[in-house]
C-alpha cells in the first residue's frame, strides 16, 4: 500500500503535481482489479460453454475420480452408464478391441492425472477415438467416431510398410550388388548423357587374368561409335581387354541400359565361355556347310516367311532347279510352281490343294511332320521329310531312293522266288536260328509227315516241333540228337541218319550247320530210291549172269563154229589145189562154192561176235562221249558186205565236224547198226540206202536212214491187218516192227526220240502196205539224240540231296 507523507512544497505547483500522481496510481489499481475480475468471469463463461458443448456434441463423460458425475446425451447408449457409476465398469462392458489398454490408461488417468488417447472399438465393431484428460477438479473423457481416422491410419500403415519393404529391398539389392561387384564377377558403372563416367566399381577375374573397372570405363568412355539398342532397349556389345601383365585378352560382355533421366547404367561380365562357344559354333557352321555341300540328299531350309535361306548343291541337282535362281531366296510357293513346270512333283488331280497342304506346314512349325515319297513321271522316287527348325523355320530333306526301292523290289522278288523254289522241292527243309526257333519251312516238310501246315509256323522252338513229329518215326531217340545239335553252342559238324515212318516209308535226315549259328534240317523220302536200289542190285546180278552167259556163248561160238569151219575151209583149199590132184570143171566149181560159203560163214560169225561184244562195252568207253561220224562209218563198214550181197548200195551223208552224242559208244553203235541192217534187209535190189546225219540244231542231232522198200515187204503193225496177210508177209512185218521197236526203246533210253515214216505213193490205200506188183515206196527212220554239250549245268541240275553234305 502507498504511504502518504506530508511534504512541504516549495511552491503551490509542486503540491498539485503530487496529488495528480496519487490519483493516477489509484485509478490504475482500480482498472487492474476490474480487469482481473472481468477475466475470471470470461473464463468461467467459456468453461461453462465448453461444458455445455461437450454434453451436447458426441459422447462426453465427466467424472470425479472413477465415479461418473455427468455425461452427454450421446453417452446414454453405453451399457451401464448412469450417475455415480464406475468408469471401469462402463468401459469394460462397452469396449472390445483395445479394452485392456483403455482400462490401464484410464487407471493411470484416475490415479496420476495423465491424459490418454487411444483407438478402440465397441461391441458392434465401430471404431472410436477415446480421449481422457483432467480438467479443473474432474476428469473429462470423450469418444469420437474414428472411421475416417482409421482409414487414414491404415493408409499410413501401408505406406510405412511399403517404405520399409522398399528400404529392405534396397538394402538387399545393395548387399547383392556389393557382393557381386566384390566377387570379381562383374563391373558396373554409370555415365551421364554426354558419356562421362560418373561412377564405377567391381572387377572381372578369370583364368586369363583380372580386369579392373577403370580399364573398362576408360574404353567405354573412349568409344565414339553410336551403339544401337536391341528390341529390349539394351545396348549390347563385346570388348576384349588385356589384363595387366597378361598376353591374352579377356573378352567382356557389355550391356548398357538407358535410364529415364538421360543417364546410362552399364554392366560388364566375363564372356570367355560365350566367345569360345561362338568360335566353336563358327567352326561347326563351317563344317556343316562343307558337309552339306557333299551330301547326296538335298537340303533346303525356309524361314518363317517361307523364304529359302539355305540349300546345298544336291537340292538343286535333284530337283533340276537353277542354283542362281535359288540364290535369290525364292519362296516355297515359287519353288513348288517351278517344280511343277519341270515335272518334278508327283502327279495329282488337285495341284492347288496339294500345294496348300505343303504351305500349311508353316501354320505350326513346331508340330510340322512331313514324311512322304514322291513318285515322279520319269521313274524317280524321292523321299521328302520336313522337320521343325529354330526360329519357326522348316528344314526339308529330299532323298533319291529309287535305287533303294529297286533293291527292295528285287529283294522281295528274291524272297518270293526263294519261297516258291523251296516249296517245290521234294525234300522237306527247315532252318532253325541260333536260338533254336524255326525261321524257314517249306511245304514238303509238312507233307512228308502228313501234318497240318498251320501247326508248324515260324517262331516255334525246335522242342515244340520235335514233340509234334518225334513219335511218328520208329527211331524216336534220334530227335534228341537233333534238338541238341540245333541248340548246342559248341562246334557242330554235318551228319545224316536214316528214319522209318510208321507207314513203313524210309526217310533220310540230314543236318548241316549254317553261318551265324543257324542249322538246316533236310528230310528226304528215299523209299522209292531204296526200292530202285534193290531193283538195280538185282538187275546188276542178272547182268553179271548174262555177261557170264554171253562170254560162254562167245566161247562156244569161237570153239564150236570156228574150229569146224576152219577144217572145212582148209579141206576146200586142199581140194582146189592142183598139186593134190586134178578135178573136173564141175568139181572145181563145187570146191570154189565150198570156199565161198566158208568165207561167208566166217564173216557172219565175225559180225555176230562183234555185235555180241558191243553190248557190254568197256567201262572207260561207256563213259566216253562218242564221235557221231566215226560211229556211223563203223556201222556202214560192218553192213557194207551184207549190203553188197543183197544188191543194195549203202551210202553215208555225214554233216561233218566233231559232233558227240550224250550216250555211251556201245549203245550208239547198236542204234546205228540196227537202223542200217534193218534198212538193207528191207531195201529193194538195186536200190540205195542212205545214212544221213544232220548238223546239230537246238539240243540234239538226228540220224536218218532212207530206203526204198522192195515188193512184198509189209510194214503193217496192226494185229488185225497182219492176220489178213499171207503167212510169209505177216511174219516179215512182225520182224520189221520188232526191229523198229527195239531201236526206238534204245533211243528213248538215251533221252532221244525215234520216228519212222512209211511213205505211201498216191493210188494206194489201206495201211500203207505194198501190194504185189504195186509202185515202189520209200521209208525213212530217224533217231534224234541229245548232244553232249547240251547237258544242264551241274550247279543247276544237282538235286538238293546231292548239294547238301551227308
């Protein structure tokens, strides 16, 4: 408070000033007090206004400690809210999410007065912002709708998560980049739009040495050539840098990627493997090009646009196309049209459809699969293949298989011929493989055993076949030997055995090993051969007996005829000798007749002896091929004297040359002698008998005897007609027929043909027999004999039974 003192002024003016100052101070103090009073009133009014707004807007609860004193109308929806109720009970019943945190924060607010701010949700799931703070002497707790706040909060959380993930990825990328650049596997750099290097790091290390980032960026910065990016926008190039202290450069693969702000990020890696692969590929392409140039098959590659990109000379030569025209890369359509003009495509009724089918291969090149044969008009056969090629292209291969098809046809014909030949063999044949299974079987095999062909099929094992036919033969144990020989692995040798069927037929089994482990089994039915062998044996015995008898007859002829004849001939000469006395003329004629008759009888005995000795012949002479002219001349010599006595002229007309007949000498002599002797006997007196040999023609030669029959000779061979003839004529006809029949059999036994032609003059009738006093007639007899040179080749004529080892 102010203390007033009385001061004596020195003058009146000074006293007035003092009082004015006092009044000013008093009024100032009053104004300050009034201001404080007004300020307190305004604060209480504002607080009351805020209290009313809180009670009206939203949910507001006022509490004294934990007891509720007042709340806004909106709080009436909270469960259990009422005056003097506990805040903890209300919020425990109201909140769901964040309830525990809200109760803890509320407890701290009540005890310590620390404000709280939480985001919670009620039982319906609605979000609320729960705010509590002390105000005056009470606690004010408000709840605001937090839907918008929750949405923004979630957006913020997503942004934060994205930032965290980006930060983590950036850290990972940085770690990966650091590890990559620090491992010696790559070099990275960054340069601006002007080409200046702004940053570089890393090294590239290989067996050729180590290249630093500075070496690489120095060359990158020195390059002035404009690099063209590829379809992905990356500029790719190749550099070779010499490592420090090395003599061989290290190839680097350069990739530069433009960024959106004008900078360029680059990366260099080791390209040693790629460079080696490129060099290897280059050598491979060169080798393939040289190889394709020497291929006999035509090769043509078409790109995705059906343009020819590669072909070899064989393609142009095989399809008769101009290589210069092909070098201009024509399309497949143009090539097909050119082939049609050159007639190098197969004949087809729908050419456009055929061409469309070929062009449709490019619709899906990955599944293109063409494999067909073109049969051209000139006989050429071309196999056409189409296969997928990289980058949606197609590769065509044209191969001339005409020779192959002809070989296949010949092979099929050979197989058919072999099968037909085997089926026509009389011997049964079966071939087994090294595994013991049947490979070849002919029809005679099943016919010999009398079983159905369907029971024996290729692929059957030898044991199965043995079970089918083993019981049909008497020698059943022999089939075990056959099975062992077919399936054995050791060295085998051919062998043969004899079998007897239950039907008493005799079989000969021969088994022979074949190349490759195969085995051939041959079954021959030798029943008839065995019978022939027995017959031949009996005949041989008979011939031996006949030979003994013939020898005895010759001895008897020589002894019984020649000895008396010599005596008669000797006494005849004595009678005709004048030294032993003179004879009358008639006696000399009788003596001359005795000598002449003795000479004729001696000649006849010699001829009979020669003829008897001709039949057996010598062993060596029997196998010798005779000379035809010599044989005919010999026969003429033997018959000439008899012909002269019969008044018949005997003449030979020989073809000449060294002609040999495929029969033994004795038989040929007998045939010629019989033909000549029969002709002389039948010939008329004064006629001529001609023995004619023709030159060889075809597979043989012909001996002909032409004679003029005398009167009274009858050639009728018919029994009924011979009865009507006189006895002498009938007997003579029968003798002539028998002589011809014997000669014919001898000729046919040697594989020849015998014929005779009794020519009948005009005016005669009947069988051709001559009538007494009728016209003269001629007769010709011919013997056609095979030549020795016409024998069939041994390899072809030899039967299978002789060709197989026994």
